[in-house]
C-alpha cells in the first residue's frame, strides 16, 4: 500500500515525477484533502477493477494539475487493495480511517458497502456507492452516511425492463426472463425490483445464481438451454461476464437477447470474444467522450503522469471511475461553500456537501464533463440525485450507444425504497431524521 500525495500543477509539469510519497504524520499536518481509495488491482476481478481505479486516480491528479486542487486545497490519495473481498475491504477501511479527521470512502463492492454501512455513522465517514451498494440507501432520512449517487441496482434493473418492454411492443406478458447473477449481495440486489415487475407485467422470472468468481457456468447455461428464456440478464463482474458470453456462444444462445448491468457491459467483458460477442448489450451510465479526456491527455499522459494506458480513455469502466472521483471532489467543493473555501473538510462536512449537491449543466461544463455525466441534485430525502442510463451494444469492435437516456420509474422504485429502508431502520433501531438534522 502506497501513500501518494498528488502533485501541484508545477510538479505535474515536470517530466518523470509521478508522485510524492508522504508519511502519515506529514499528511496530517499538510493542507491536503485526504481521499482513501479502496480499490482492487489484484485478484479475479482485477481486469475490471483496474480501469475503474485508473479513471478515479487520473481525475484526482487532474484536479491538482488543472485546478490547483479544490479551491487551493491539494488532494492526497492512498490506495488499499481489497481484491474485492469484504474482509479485506473492512481491514483497509480500519487501517486508513485514522489518518485524517474524516474522509469519504468508495467501498467499490456491495459486500464491503454492507459491512461499512454499520461503521460509517460512528466514524462520521460518508460512503459514496455510485452505481452499486444498498438500493434502499437512497433514503437519506435512514441512511445518513450512504450516497448511492447516479443510480442503484433497482434503477438499473428497471431501466433494462423498460427497454425490453419497448422491444416487445409494450408487453412482456407470458415472456420468460432469466437473471444470471453473481451469488453475492451485489448479484442479489436487483431481485426485489425484478420480482415486483414480474408480478406487474406477467412475465416469468428465472433466478440463476453463479458462485464466485464465476468461471464455471456450464450447469447454469444447461438450464438456460433447457428453459429457453426470451431474454437473459447478466449481473456479473470480472471473469464471470466473459465466461457467461463464452457459454452463450457454446450453447447457441443469441447474444442479441443478453443484457448486462453497467458492471457487466465494459470492454474487458467482450474484447477477447470480438465478433463472437456481437449484439450483446448493457447499461451505460456515463458518456464516452468529453473535454476532460483532452485535459487528462494534455496534463497527465503527455507528461508521463497518466495512471494507466492512454487507450483506457473513453472506455466505460475508466469513465465510471472518473465520474466517481468527480462526484467526490464536488462534494468537498460544496462543503467548502458552507464551511470555508480553501479549508480541509471533515467527514461530516463532506457528508453535508454530498447531501446538498447541485451539479447542473453549467458546472458540468466547467468540469470538462459535458457529454460524460448528467446533472445531479441531492437532498436529505434523496441521496441518489440522478437515476438514468443508456443502452449500448457491442458491434464486434466497440460499444455503441443505441438509446437516449432512460430514467428509472420512481413510481415503482420509491415504494420499494420506503419498504426496505423502514425495515432496516426497525432492525437497527434508527429513528428517522428530523428536519433540524437535515439542515445540520
């Protein structure tokens, strides 16, 4: 584990100096905002985890190089590799949490999110779970420290079902839909939404869990060959996604009838199959190209400061990591507007900033993110702020967006959020937040 204090704009401009190594004691004294990064560059899920981590780190470097930090406060980050294991994630969190007066964490795993949800309130460390985590944590009156910004798995499942409903002329009645899912908290998250939609729309839902890491799926695809579902939803990660596509090829299941969540529709999932994966589609929660990429190339890669290969720019997982970092930076920036520009923010202050985000089109343009992200506006009640995605399809060489942005149906999802959040609050004896607490 290395502690990296990102460079000032002047240092970034000096060739060959990629980072400074700062001791924890020095970090505590420096005027730097501490960004711990629970990532995974090792293990079975590394091929997908690495581009996300590279996008996350590159954006932090860019803010220092281009903007001079957050209103003059430089960003320092520290990576701790969890290998996507919940126990290692908790260990990383415990190891890093004492190194600052409070920080915002990205668990980058639904399993780790479940574990840290129990710890964050006492430690006053907000959790950003952009596109993953507990779907009911949208309800900020119960989950004060969780921020599932820009979409949950219930949103993802709902958007996919809207798309399939439209493909079938407005009705899925009598259809059979199989969910091939990672047998973990992550993979189980969409099930309540899909069950609700199955009851409403009259389709049969087939649940097919796959044991981690997901390499062995022959029995699963034998069931699919026998039951012949009209569509297959893929809720996998890492090697599980490419394994599913390989089994589909082997069993003759049409890739045009397979649709993945945003973590199952990235370039690492299809690049080795090439033409064989043609027609496979999935969710895309970001754009593909923006001025931010030009800035990263000019200020980082052209100066040998890029975190990973330049070929990763514009790819789905890299962009997702980049947007996750941007949301974090904007949370700190918003907190500074209330608690003092040019100051290092505490975890509780950042929590307020994340709960009062208003990233509009003008701010997105200033960030260089036009075309990459959509506006995000949060509140005490809504810790999500945006709930839209697009469908993109693999053409044999690259993914192409094939739909406009589709917004999840709040009329279906809000009752689920209320039900599950109330259940969690009752189990944990959490009183709902008061209006006064929402302003604090």
